[in-house]
């Protein structure tokens, strides 16, 4: 699990250069950097509070899976945002994936309500926010991605071998994601030309 987490972290970090380029597509202002710092600080403090508090993990119940669905809904309507690292940080990713895999209604129902509700309520607002304040909104997403990735970095390894494998997998994931993001725009350009 620790090595898999390292691979996942690498995959996210490998997409950051592409996210950074997209965020600056319409220029960067002081507000852009401020939104990145504020979103990073707020989410990092929140997730750190969850991890250090008496409830290190969110409960895998109706409310927890509603939260999962809401995050998934946000990741559909906010470009570049990933919900997986946040769900890993609060301990809900594995129960959610298990529930979806086994078609567990007690997981699927709140998950679908959360996802559909967020998409219905916020899709237009988020779209307008990106239309009117593109750079500020996109840099806020980068802050969210950074905070939710840093918080899941493993702090302890069972052995030296596990630590080495973790570093290797993180580097491998970063390289794969980085070059994968370079291939995709070329494929899209070729499709447009056809």
C-alpha cells in the first residue's frame, strides 16, 4: 500500500508541469499566486487537522460517501482537480472503491447523490468562474492538488527496501505522467487535422 501510494504521488506530480502551463495560458497576476497559496494553506491545514485530530479518518458511512461523491463531482467540473488524493488523506478511497466494485447500494446511493448534487449546483458557477477569473481559479486548483498530494506522502516505511521501491515508483509515476501529458496534445492535434 505504501509503495502504491508513492506511485500515485508520482503520477500526480508528473502532471504538475502541464497544470502549471495551462494555469498560465492567460497570464499570471499577483492574485494568481495568492489564490495558489491560500488554497494550498487552507486545504493543507484542514487535512492536517483531520490527520492529527481524534478522527484521523472520516467514517465510511452515508455522510462519508456523500463527501466522496461531492469531491468526484467537483473533479468533473473543475479542470485539473483530482479527488483521489484527498480521499486517500481522509481514508475513504479504499472503502469507496470497494463499495463501487461490489455494487454496494449503501456506497453507491450517497456517492451518486453527492456527485449529482455538486454537478447540478456548481457546474454553471465553476464554469463562469473559469471564464471570468481563469488564472486565479486555475492556480487555486494547483494549490489544492499540491496540498492533497503532500499530505499523503508516507512518513514511515517498513524497511529500507520498501523506501527504495517507494522512491523508484514515485519517479516512475512522475515520468510516465509527464510524458503521457506530452503525448496527449499531439494526439489531439492529429485528430483535429484529420
